[in-house]
């Protein structure tokens, strides 16, 4: 599955109720594919290809890890503990990803 399709699936799983008062940017740095970022603002979500100038949190992984997390086959915390997922910036926001996008 192409990375763009995985990100579209992630966006499709967006939980607007969990994001009503948020204004943040999740940057995804994919080591073996294109980077994307998700802008969560005013209860909405926008998927944009490329890098954001000032993300709230940056998640670094390869496309296999991304696919596993989005599909629910891989637990994000386990991937983090195994070193397959790294985060830079606000770690608490990384923890919110599951709530915002109905992962797991």
C-alpha cells in the first residue's frame, strides 16, 4: 500500500469529537517515503504532503511501521519502545494520536 493511501486512511479515521479544542500539527517523517503532516484545528483535520515549518510533534518511522500502526497491527507504544518509532517535540501529543485517529 502506498504511503499516500496509508495517510488517507489515517485521515479518514479522524475523530472530530476528540479534537474540538485542539490546534496542533503532527509531522510524519517517513524514512523511506514522502513526508506528510496533519493539521488538526477547530475540530477539523487537513492532510498535507511535505514538511511543516513548526510542528507540534514529529513522528519518525519507516513506512512499514506507519502501515502497522494505522492498521492497528502494531501498537504505537511497542513500536516506540522497540525503537521503530521516534518522537521529537511534545510527547504528550504523540500519545493523543490514537484517540484522534481511532487507532488500535
